[in-house]
C-alpha cells in the first residue's frame, strides 16, 4: 500500500475511535469482565467490535490475560 493509503486508514481508525469513545470504554470493561469470568468471549467480542477497534480489543484482552510470547 502507499503512504497515502496508510494515512487514510489511520485517520479512519482514529475517527472511528473518536465517534465511539463514550461507548467503547464500557464495552471494553464488559469484555474484560467476560474474559476473566469465563463467559462467552466470542459474543462479547462481537458486541465490542461495534464500538472499539481491533487494537483496543487486543489491548483489553492482553490486560486481563497477558500476551503470548514464544520462547526461542
């Protein structure tokens, strides 16, 4: 992809995050709670994806579950 395409995608992601900022925090907290309590994570992720980016969802899940690091 070109640099302009990358910038467009980043701008779109930031705009999405700004539009949904009020709902994203609550959805991400609910997602973390579901992950901790062993609930239906797929359903919670589908709901959260309506208001949060993949990066936000990943960060929330890393917070509660840690991040896999392969030993080399």
